[in-house]
């Protein structure tokens, strides 16, 4: 007789195991043991057991949604800049005038850890209510060792206090801090010689990220960051090709990055490199929408090359004040031509892959984390079709209803 802690019944399942469809199982059952999926299949084939049975009462179960790119921890807000952009001021112009990331750096440095935690918790709870069970949180609004550590400790605390799988990313190479204006190489020295080593020693980061862009850092500077990260056995990720084509995604592929994110100006050459390296393309519709961009990422080229495409909220105070991952699914379909299947893959199996968790999250599969959501829908495509609304019926993390 199999040993289960709990058995969930009363739903159809979209397993999201890589196929040409959702991997559906009608009238399914999931047996959970020690927070993992120990049995999965049609309820009619469920073996005899003595576990507690939970009937989810209809609907569809999918893997819990994975938000693989967020900046949830920050101080202040930038709603005034939002108004400026609506009046025609560009993101780049705001940044060069001392706004943008630099203004959030000032607010984040002055905020206490308790203040940062309180605000970030509200944002994360909104994402969780929309079906997210796994989330990545970046630093990058400190740009000095003390504040980068503060941000990452707050992020770790979020993962301890809330029912969510949380991964942290050191994004110290996000922007040039005010005290280093005109001295980008010297700031990269600080990142490589002090910030990354200290954060790695403290075990505060699961990966290292950077922003390769004209308003941020060059390919050569980011390569130094990547080399340092790999010295400390930390995988790398990259913000690249959002506003221009500097070739950052080619660098990301060279270092077998988990993901390269944004990608509006991605070249065909770098798309091929990403395909060869297995680097996930993370598409961020919220930033594209909020910045009123017009250059779309080359979705068809990525599709043709078989590059896994993830979708994320990019929740941040400036370019993407987004608190709904499902809304990003719908926007990816309407703006970029994703299919509903690709959108759901983007926030499940491909999102997990972008965090290095493709072996344990993002699919309903034996041995995987028992993180799943029961939705009040008739078919999985509705998750992209409905814009807003409370579709979550039940949320299960590590096998426990939350």
C-alpha cells in the first residue's frame, strides 16, 4: 500500500509536462508525501490508501505559477515618474536626470529592513493570491554592500514567513550609484571585489544578475561580474536588449546563463546562441507596456529555434508596477502572439527552468514539489483569457492548503 500524507481529488489536471498540449488528465488525483508528488493519474486508478482525502470540488489544477523575475523589495514609489512618462518624458531621460533606479536607491538605502519587509510582503501576497507559488526576488536598489545585503535578507525573510518557494538574486550591477558617477569601472570593481564575495559567503543569493544597457553597464563590465559569480559557483542571469542591442544575450549564452530577460532588441545571432546554450528567454510584457515600447521581442524566431520562453511580472517601482502574473500571460498573448499554452508554459515549466528549478518545480510530475493551484475555470486557456478576477479556488504549497 502506498504511503501518502494527503490525496487530492475532484479536478482535471494540466500537468505541463513538456508536450504539444497541456498534458491533461481528466478527473485526476494527486497523492502527496513529505511535500512531494508521490502519485499522479486518473482518480479511477488511484491505489488503495489510508491518507486524508481533500476534494477540490471541480475546476483545473495546474502547477503553481512561477514568477521568475521580480524586484519586490524596494523603498518608496515612482508614481510621479509614471505621470512624467505619460506626458512624454522617456525612461532614459528620467534616469539621466537622477530619477529612475537612482531615486529608488535613495529610498531603499534610507528604509529600515522592517519597512522594506512590510511593503514587500503586501506585493508578494498580491502575486500569491493570483496563483504564484514560486518567486524570484532581486536586489539592485542598494548599490552598496550594506543595502544589497539588507535587501537580500528581507527577501529571504519573505520566503520564511509566507507559503512560497523563494529564490534570491544579487543584482548589484543594476545601475551606477550616485557616488560613482563617471566611474563605472570602479563601481564594477566594488561589485566584483566586495559585494558578490560577501553575499556569496553569507549565502544570501542563489544567482547573480546584471543590467547590460546603455544606461547601465557594457558587455565587458558585465563579463567581469559573470566571471566573479562563477568563481563563487553562482549561476548568472541578465537584463539585456531592453532598450538597444549591445549583444548582452550573446554574453549570457557564452556563460550558460539561466536566462536572458527583456530581449526586445535581441539579434538573430544571439537568439541562436541562447538556443545552443539552453538559456531561457524571459519576456516581460509589463515593462514593454508601461514604457510604451514599440520594438517587440522576436517571439517567432525564439519559437522556431526552440528557445524556452518564460513570462514574468518584473514587479518594480519604475517600469513595471505589476502585481498580476496572469495579466502578463494575457498581455503576452495579445501583444506578442503567445498562444495560451505557451503563456502557461511560460509561468510554469519554463519559469522554473529560468530559476534553475526545472527539475523540481513547474510541472505536476512524480517527485516534484507538491505546489499547485486549483482554478475555477473550464479549460486552461482561460488563465490567459480572463484579465483579472479571482480565479484561484485553492492553493497548495509543499502539499499543504494555504
